[in-house]
C-alpha cells in the first residue's frame, strides 16, 4: 500500500504526502492527522442490495463519523430509488469496495479474519450481548426483505436492537447509527489497533488529494 492511484495514474504515497502537505493550510493538515489517529480498521460496514440510495448515503455518513472508514457494498439488483439525501462528502473519506454477489464478499472477509455479524429481526441476540473485541464485518440487508438467506447463512452472529415500543425495527440509517455508536464504545474499551505506517500514509495521501482544489502531484511512477 505504498502506492496510490490518482487521476488514473500511480504515485508513491510518500511523495504525494510530501508534496500535497505543502498545498493545504496547516489547520487542514492537522485536521487530517487528528482524523487518521481515530480511524478504526477493526470494523467493516457491509450493505447488501440497499434499494434507497439515500439510505446508503446516510449509513456512509454515520460510519465515517464514528471513524469506520472501510465500506463494502454488495449490489445484486439493478433498480434503485434515487434520493435527494446526500453523503455530505462522507464518501470521499471512505475506502469503498463494490461486490456483484454476497458470497464472494463474505468469503473474502472471512478469509481476512473478520467475524460476520448481520442485523436481523428473526432470532439472534441483542447487539449488547455480541462481542466486538475482534475484527468485525457488520452487515445490513435490504430495507424491505432484510439480509438475504445466503448472507444470514454465512453470518457468524445475528444481532438486533432491542425495541421498547410497538414498532419492530428502525429505519436502516437509524439502526446503523445506533449500532456504530455501540460498537465504537465497545471497541474503545479494548483499545483500537493503530493503522500500519503504510495504511496511514495511503489514507493521508488520499485525504490530502481530496482536500486540494487543484492538487499539484509529483511525477507518477
């Protein structure tokens, strides 16, 4: 991860950081460093076949706000509801991966050592009883049908948010925010693994590039 692709060209991340650090204001550079210090690679957000693009945008905003910068989207459908709700730029600060099928996504995450936790209305345990002391991929299913049978089958744990009223569930964007808040608090108790030097430098190069209106990049590789 010591190289990065920007403007369809490949660059050395160290050179990008050195060059672009001089092109942003000191307070912006400090803000980037502050955010990087709180990035959490122990949780990956996974959305599966979300119909309303506004919901995806809202989940992205909440994930980024809590420091969860790894975001995977499984898209097996070809019809979507457009929305005026936007990410407010949150998507710029996420590392996104797109998948054409559920099994490929979950299989790879399992191979990378992530515990697969899926939000589900039927069965499972309250999210408060789920352990978050290891890397977790938190999965949210479709707004109407929930997680697909294949995602549910491949999950290591099913969780739900306990409800106190008559309604059975929250909107996905609200549910995601509540889950992120709880997980952020639980992971903070056990301590967060710091980003590796390469991971941090990659993100710093990306954030600097996306913070500059007209970035003057070093020579490509």
